[in-house]
C-alpha cells in the first residue's frame, strides 16, 4: 500500500471519529438544554451576539445566530468538532424541530386531556350539526411491466375486477373508520364516492365523503382512500411486489369551524 493510500485512510478514519464525537456532543448539549446553557454563559444581549454571531464553518459559511445560540453554533466552538458541512443534516433537523415547535406552540392536541395528559374522545355535544364534506387522495404506483399488463387486461386481475373491488373496499373502509381509529366518532355517512384516475404508471385514488353531523369526516375520507388503494394492491400484487402506495393526503374539508383546501 502506498504512502498516499495510508495517509488517505488515516484521514478518513480521523473524520469518522470526529463525526462520532460531534454526535455525542450534540446529544449532550440537547440533554443539558441549549437555552439554559446560553442564558448562564451570556451576561447580556451584546455579549451573546458577539460570542455567537460570527461563528462560521471551515468553508466560510456563517451560521445564523442572532439572539440565541443553536446546537450547531455551540458545537462548532467545542474542541475537536468537525466543520458545519459534516453536521448539516443534524443541524437542519434540529432547526426544523425548533421552528415547528414555535409555530405550533399556540395550538393544543384535542385528543389529549390538558390536565391529566391522557388520550380522550373529544366531546362534540355542544357543536352545531352541519353538512360536512371531506376529500382525500392517494396514488398507487406500478412498475412498467405490471402497469402494461394491468391496462392491457382492462384492470382485471386473477381475483376479479380491480377497480370495482377497490370501490367496495373504500366505501367499507370509510364506514368503519371509528372501529379502526380509536377516538373517531361513529358517523353516519350520507354519501361516499370512490373514484380513480389513470396517470403515468399510477392510479390516483380519490375518496369524497359527506355527512350531516357535529363532527367532520376527514378521517373517513382518508380511510376510504387508503383502504381502496390497499385493495388495488391486493388485487394486483401477483403482477409485482414493487407496487407502492404514496402521497395520502387531505385535499379539502368544509362545513366545520374552519374550511381547508389545498
């Protein structure tokens, strides 16, 4: 082995050890509470800005810390810590978590008791009965060979008609949502429509649900769309096990305290 190869291996080993050390330091800082560390070590706003605002990585990218230190900025000042590029993934995750916590701090989880911290079913007895609608959607994505076989057969598999079976499964799934999701209220559905749209190597599944009730039917629509997609998978898995179900989401809801539409 040449001297260059040995030096390269030693260099990579050093980088790996530094990355592991940085991860351990990040965990330690998180456990101790970054905010408390900054408060104890910074005597004033001016000191804090002077101490943390100028920190940058080895490639010259400054870290943004105006009023409080981030875990990344603290770590970069610790001996033996690698540059910011090696910590970028962890730092971005921490930043996203902090941002989400700040933006959602004013909201509460309705299915968690505020005093006991235990799960509960929401009391909807004082809500107004209105016509409520919800639409959910997802996609079933096929490999090319499976898609070609399926479309050539008119969406008929060994078990029978794929789409007709999926419609029945989707409606059944929407109707039985309260048996699957623990704190969903049993809701009598006025209508449930499951439809499909052919796309490039995919079927888009849409479930639209309507009820006249004191609570919404978002979960019923989501359950209907997902169960219909699962039925498509079950009916076609003989063609391929690489079929995927993707992008389950709420498209629209109306009739409650607030409406939503993507």
